């Protein structure tokens, strides 16, 4: 076997193992969410009940922590599949730059850790938002779905964000993983972690408004969560991703205005 063929075989095997690991991690997150929302799970001591909170009592810090954990699990389940392309490109580029003696598994793990750290930060903010909505009696405790008076503005805001220049810039970085990695490459393990954080920030800039729509369909509604996750993947992968963003933005604005009009 020629050297080039051997290197290609190693790279292909490394990408296959990495993809399997990412899909397994996402599957475990979905499994955890399914357990959380299964019939009978919403009892007085379950994490779902404590995260969603009964409307009769106020939140505690423990409730907030469990809510943040629920959101972090959901973000892992929803966002890891759409991050897989850039992680796979990172594996190949890292191997090519560091050579056969590198520690690709550790570097890849740090990249993914940095990415998920950003979404964990979003999860803290989402838990804070959930806390505020609960205190304002604007959130159903069983489904974590907001009232139409809150859902309408959320839909309009998310739709408008879909057509902003910031959304365009962030989506472009997510859709061009090789260009992103080549432009911001930093060597070593710290560089891998920093690249993961940077990609996470671009991904957050691309998708944070869509993630707030979990409150509209119900954060405990896994069909809605899967639909949003699938849309994020579609937006990043299809050739007409920018057109998809604009069309979805217009649709969300129309949906939001219709929701608000129905309140009149």
C-alpha cells in the first residue's frame, strides 16, 4: 500500500469513528430527553417536574440548575448533528497538520467540548428565561409552552433575525467549515478548544433565535425540538441555505402576526 493510500485510510477511519461518536452522544441526549418526557415521569420528584415546575410554588436554585441541565441536554441532542461536518473537517485538518504522532482523539474532544461549552452558556440563559416566564405566569409548567401573548412576539423576533446581516455572517461560517478552520487555525490543544468555542459562537449567532422557539412549541415537546434541530441541519447543509433562512423568516413573522391578531 502506498503512503498516500495509507494516510487516506487512516483519515477515513478517523472520520468514521468521530462521526459514530458524535451520533452516539446525540442519541444518548435524545434518549435522556425521551426518559424525561415519558408518561409517568412527571411525578413530584422527577427532574422533569422540578425543571418545569408546578405553578403553585416558586423556583429555587436547585430548580434552576435542573432546568439548565435539561436545556444543556436538549442543546446537545439538537446541535451536535449539525456540527458534525465541521468536526469531521477538523479531524482531517488536524491530522494533516500535526502528523501521525498527534493525539487526534483528545484534540477532537477538546474541540467538541469548546463547542458544547458555548451552548451550555445558552442553556443557562434559557433556564433564566424559563425562570422569569414561570414567575410571570406566562409558561405552562407541564409543556414549558408560553402563552400566545408571549409566543407571538417571539415568532416575529425570530423571523426578523433570520434576515439580519449577523445571521448571514454566522450562517456563512457554519456552511463553510474548511474556510472557517483555515482562517482561524490555532495549533495545540488550547487551539483546538479555542476553535471549538469560536465555532460554537458562530453557531450560536446563527441559531439562538430559533432555539427560543422551543418556548413556542413547548420545550418538553420532542417532536417540535426534533423539527427545529432538523431545520438547523437543513439550513447549514443545503445549497440554498440562505434562501431557506429568508423564507423561514417571512413564514415566522407571518405566523407571529397571525398569533397576535388572534388575541385581538
